[in-house]
C-alpha cells in the first residue's frame, strides 16, 4: 500500500457515522426516479445535495449517464446507497490536471474507470481502422478519452495531488480484464497487469458492488498499525504485495519474466499462467493467484460470490434519473439512444464462449432479479414523460438465461461451461420464469411493446422444458429482427469457440420461421459470425460461405476475431495452443489471412471477388469459382466462364440488403424470404408449412450426464504441459 493510503484512516471516524446510517431493506421496492443526477461540480453538489466535499470521486472515460446500464451511473448510486457523498468527473481533459482537481480531494478514494468499453476498442475497429464515432461521448465525438484511459487518469491524479493523493482504486472492463499479465492485440506484446502501470492501490474486477461494500467497511474498521490491513484479501480485488508468505493456499503462476518473452518458452509459460488463473477464477473453489514482478507480487483474489436475487434487487432498486447529465444539453449520446429504454434482468453467463469476456467479468453463473423488482422498474419507467411505451430490450448477456440455474448448486461443480459440448443435465433449462416475466412485462399499463434485443442462446431455447419460448418470443417480443449468434458452422471451429452445432442453429431457424408463420409476421434474424477465430482456417470459412449460400443468407453482423484480454481466445491466439486441453491450434494472424477469411462472408459482393477467388484457390476449392450452381464467385475476365456480372454487381445485389427474410425488392424472385412470390418458398424448400396450420414448436432436448469434474487448486490430476 502506498504511503498516501496510510493517511486516510484519519478521516474515517466521521464517515463511520455516515456509512452506518440505517438503510431500509428495499429488495422489492424501487425508489422513484431520482430528482438529480450525482454532481459533476461543487456548485451542483451544494445546490442539489448540500455537500461541500466528497467522500468518493469517480473518474470515468464515458459521458456520465445516470442509468443502471452504465458503469459510473450504477457504481455512483451504489456508493451513495452506502452513505457516501459521490462526485463524478466524466471524460476529463487528460492533457493537464485541471479537470482532475475541480472537485477537490475526496475523503476516501478516487475510483477510476475507462468506461463501459476498452478505450482502444472505443477508438479503433479490430482491423485497426478509426471508428467514425464514439458511442459513449456526446455527439459521438472521437478523441474525448486517451488510449489506456485508466493508466493516464491515474497518472494525472498522482500529478494533481502529489504526496497528498488519496488512494486510487481502479475498475471497469478495461482494468478488470487486465488484472493479470495479458496479451495486448494492439501492440502484439504481452503486457504486465494494469495495476502496476497505474500505480494504483487496488483493482476491483468483475461486479464491483460487493467488493466496494467490503472496502468501505474495511476503511471504517481499520486493521493493523497503518489502518489498511482490512483492505487485503477482499474477494473481487487485486493488490500489490511485497511477499505472499502469509496468504493461505496461494497459487503462484509463472513470473512476468517467464511469460513476457515472445518465444516458444515464453508462450508456453504464458499458457500455463492462464490455465492456473482460469482454474482459480471461481468464487467457490478459487484460490488467490500471485504473479511475481521484480521484487513485488500482484495478487488476484477469487471473484466475489454470485449475487443473490436479493442483492440484485437491492442494486437495481436504486434511484436513477435514467438520463444523461443535464450539462450535455440536447447532444446525442449514441449508446444512450440505444439503451435508455432497456431493462437489465440478470447478469452473468454460463456459456463461457472462448472469445467472450463476460464470464471473467460477470461470472459463470447467472444472477437474476426478481420478477417484481423488474416490473417495478418498468412501472417507474412508464412515469417518465420521455418514455414512448416501447421497452427496447428486456434481457442481459443472454436473454433466455434469466431464471435458469444449476439444480445441484454451482458450489458443487468445478465446471465453467454448462452448455458445451452439450447441455449439462443438472442445468435447469426450464424457461418458465422468463416466459412469465415476458408476459407480465408486455401487459404492464403504459407498455406497448417489450422487445428482446439481447442475443438469445438457441440451444437453450430448444431445450426449454416443453415450454413455448420460441413461439412466445416470436409472437410478442421480436421487433422484426431477432439477434442470434451462431458465430460459425464448422464443427472444428465451433468446438474451439465452445458454441452449439450448426444443426441446432438450423433447427432453431426452422422453428423460428414456423412460429413467425403462425404469428402472421414477416420477421427475420440477424446473425453474428466471426472470422479468424483460433482454429479457423480458410477451408472452414469456405464451409461457412457454402452454408450461407445454401441457406440463402447474407450476414450483416460479422466481425474479425479480437483477442480480448483474459479470454481463452486470447490465450489460444497468443500461444497457438488451448491451455485447457493442450490442443495445438492454427491461428490466422497475418493481415492477409485475416482479410481473406473475412472476405468469405461477402462472396456475393463484387468488391470482394478477387479476395474470395484468392482464398478459394489457396483452400484448393477452385471448383467454387465459375458459373455453376454451386459456385460462390464468377471467374475473372479472360478466364474460362468469366462473363458473369462483368464489372458490376449482379442484379439482385444492387443497392439492396440481402439476407434471409430481407425484402426481395430489386432482385429476382428466387423463392426465399417472407416476401417471395414464387410457389417454391424458403419454407417449402425446408419442408415447412407456409401457413399457420401445422406450425408448432419443438420438444425438449435430451441432455447428457454431467460432464465436467475439474479438480480445484492448481489443476490437480489434469495432465498438461510437462
Ligand atoms: S456444469 Fe452442470 S453441474 Fe456444473 S455448474 Fe453447470 S449445470 Fe451445474
């Protein structure tokens, strides 16, 4: 701990009274909409709250929006709920220290976050092209936060307050995913934990509420001579220590010196480090993990326990204005426009997909709010004059995980992925709770529509315990386009991604089409696919392109793989091996390989034909070049069979959206999509009825035995790199 941290115990006793104020239990009652947002200036603090100083100041890389979907918004209100006086510094000018000093020195600590997104990812696409707008900034203006904002903000705070700097506690996605040494995609290097670069006193990872509660309590009950002993060992946090002698059951990973070299030995040690952390990143079985950096250790404690329904209700029951801070005037904040009328029903995800960071941030089990708590929030939302009657999203990381849970108790199982390779028999996949919530939400007075825009997990939807989830979803909760994320169709790539099979994907599409028929609705799906994932070769992308052609699809949402820090995908990308299974994995790393893989999504677009032909030749699939019915692209001019669509787009692609269910205006009626007029429609092609009669939902899915039984601690009996 820094010397500055030792000074803050002097301020604790007045605060003790403040924090120990009696709080009403509000688990099932939402406070009405808040009158004022948290203050962003001292004038505002005096005027609206009667505060002359702050206990905690949050510094954020995003605009301040007092809404539970935004980090500074929800954490600010949580700290206020704990009895603290909270101020917000949003998107400070980092080129000098003026903005960092404008609220004065907080009594307890500065909380620093880059915002809801990685600061570099907010500026650049995965292909390293500058983004056109920053979704978390008024007006979408680019350049309002620096790269690695958490580090830069901490440096400025140290400069601003020098020896008198209060403790710095960092959090948010950027810090959370960099709690241990990580591979940095932008610099193509292994980087050390962000705590060291920030010179911060503590890092909070994952869901911060319970860790913050423990920190505040520890500050009020100082332990040890310097008064900071109680701050060590809090679940969900990471700190620096000089030694690890007195940490019980600590697991030491390979040191920074071992994992950082860009050599085979370095990558092997990195993979081993990742494996050790992965097996211990568990609230019930995990042990503290330590990594040596010079003469210090970075110690990462296990995550906080999965939030109970009561805890979730307490958090989401806090008062919010649900609006951006008034100082932004009428400036449009793009992400707010998308999210303002959404409701978070749960946190966490037990899918543990390799490319996704959710499980390392929110946990591998789902924490759901109570139905009453969600409905009360909707009721309060309808009192806002700006609400137009449409709930834009009723969901969480995966909408249909609400209310589902492990029947034997998560604390008895070491697994992280309950859904792959098949759904665990102990997972309660009954969709009764989510169906009830959906029904009650859409029937609330003042609600015209309650849409679900979060992705859904289709293998789970197919195993809904005999409920009619797909029917209900399709009939009432799709705003025309349902988001699903098959990500790929090749079995080998899906295995590395930990995603369900293409057969389940097709089964879901058929049931969705039937249900849409029954409901008399023209609605289609938006599919998400990824190219360049570890394990994906050109031949796999050709397989995907053939699938898209056969199914008459043209995906709109595609992305090149991004190795997000701390994910399994990152470890596979950097090491070329799966640290959990020891499988050697092909990784397409060069810009050319990435470009060719991505081009396969767009085989219909003439702009990509050269790349597609190059990819097909490299994959030894020249049979798909030409004018045959199975061909993906025409041959070049001058080559045999090259006269198809010379120099311009084929007629059915000119200026029109292509995709299953897309309007067929401007292209030949090839018999697919809801607007097809030829006799042979997509539905007939797939053996489906085209009218309501006979369109039904599927039955339940047979589930296998429990399939994961990993030992705890350092990996126990599992064999790995020798
Ligand atoms: S794998 Fe099965 S037993 Fe383990 S936590 Fe998931 S549902 Fe429960």
